C-alpha cells in the first residue's frame, strides 16, 4: 500500500513514501484487472458498460468503437481470449476526465498495458553516466524562448552561479551558429549546446530527453523562463538532495482546487496502477535530480515521453511535463523530497479596472521555506524587444502550515483582460 506521511524535519517538510509488502493497488482488490501486458492476439474488447458514479451498472452498453466523453461514467469490458478472463479497465466517473477529453474502448489494450511497459522500459541508446561527480544546469530552448533563456543564463551568472549549463534544442528548431547562443557561450560560459535528433522528442519532452542524456551526474532542470533570485548551487549539497537524490517543487493546485483535473477520481491513477495520492500538484519549472541514483526513473520518464499513442496527452491526464516527475517516482515507489512547506507565491500587479490582483509570475522558495529562490515567468514571457513591459509591482505570498489540503489557499485562474494573459490570485 502507498500512503503519504508528512514529517517535519529541521523546519522542512519531507515527503516519505512508505510501502507495505502487500502492495495493494487500486485495481487489485477484486482481482478483475490484467496483471501483465497483453500478449499478441489475446486482447478482445467486449464494449463499454455504463455505470453510476459508484460503479453500479445501469444496463446501457456501447460498441468498442463508439466514443466516450467527459461526464460519462462506466468502464471498458475486455477479455483475455486465451484464458477467458473478463476485466474492467478505463473505469470512469462523471469527474474522471477533463471536459474536452474523448476516447473509445479500442484504446483499452494500450491503456491497461501502460504500467507494465513503463516499468520494464529501457531506452535505446542507453543513458551514459559520467564517472565524475559533475553538477550543472539544464535548459530546454527553442527560438521563441531565446530572449528568456538569455536573460535567465545571465541572471544565473549575476547571482554568482558558476555551474556549467547545457542548452538543449531540436536540431530542426535552432542552429548551433545562432547569434544569441554564440553570445551566451562567449559571455556567460561555461555553456554547452546539445542537440536533439530523435524525431519522437518535441515540445516539453525535450526536457525529459535532456535530463536523460545530460553529461551531469546531478542536474538542476530549469525552465528557460525561470529566473534565479540567488545562486541555486547550494541545493546540490543540501540535506534533502543527499538523502533523497531528487527534489521537486509544488504548484498552486491541489486535489481540492485543480484546473488540471488531478484529484481522487482522475483516470491517471488507474493508468499508473496507483492508489490516489493527496498532495499538491507538481510545478516542473525547476527539478533537481541526482541522475546516478535515479536511473530507473529516467528510463520510465523516457517511456512517458516516447510511447505512442501518448496516453497522457490523448486523454488529457496531465499538463505537459508538469506532474510527470513526481508520478514517475511514485510509480517506481521511490522517495523524493517535496519542497511544499509553502504554496508558491506570485509576482504581479493590481488591475485597478477590476479591483483585482493579477499574479503573472510564480514565486518558488528555497528549502528553508522562507527565502525566495526562483521567479518563474510562466504567463508573460520576455520578447527581447525594447517595449517589454514591467509586469510586477506586488508580491503575494501564501504561508501554509496545514497538512490538510482542504485548508490550503484556493488559487483562482482568470482572464487578465488588458494584461492579455492569465492571472493567478488567492481567494482567501
């Protein structure tokens, strides 16, 4: 069984993921779920069965090719044609999917095999680990984000960070002779350019690929629009990193207040074969990983990035890479340090027309839960033009000491109107 234990250690909240040998899983109680990936020719779809939100059948059925949409409660009934066993898979309530998600039960084979393929996956070519204990920073970049990347690298040097930096990009999106990249190498090194040639890797998955193939033993994966307030180098020698080998940061959202539909009834838990975990969602603008200690998780992350069809995307179960890291560690039953003593703060302005605060930049904290460490411009990006707007004059901080997610501040997302962006603010 998996559960979450919140333990206070030296003013830090540490997430201990404890496991019992029984390994009771979400689907194993009734024994009506496949225990291994489907073998060739043994999968047979019988159709979709409508239920109420408690799982009681209502008598209505659909063919395997007929569409199931958000709000439909039921399950795909499938059979092992060799053994004759019948299983319930892709079981949904009216809240399991985001409003625009759709699927048919023809997806049930890939869905119910996913957890097994992910755990056994080994990427080719394999990851190479340096014999030296090297530390560094990784950024995934593309042409439009270059102004932010340039400013972020320069900011790292301004706050005294001398760590080497790898800039990763698809070979068909940027050239190694790009003038901005050459200037970064010349003025703010050590900076190394790393290209991605795998056609399966694009978008947010460049970050996963970069973490997998980085030359650093331990790496801080930093979004290109994320800015260090102070030198992040001490993170690598922190107690949390030494003890756990992975440090993650929280998002605004939690199961009681999520715009990404990550809650107890989300279909993602069945996909991964996990019991529901009540915790703040992850924000992946900064991810700290000892790669040498995390090789099994890196392999699984690469499966998440390369499997087709991509079930996370197709079923809209997570947003980009936002929660993939914590979900990988949870599925692999590995401990990590969750720096969630406080909900992230925001930097923004007061919209006087609407008499409302508009937060446009996420504020993340150092491991002591007090000092601001990163400013993540995750709505309004830098353009590199002279008319880039100043978008901060107010800092909103949200101290949180409660273990109960029901007591966490409620964050709202709304249209910023004249700001031409999405705004974030608290309702408490």
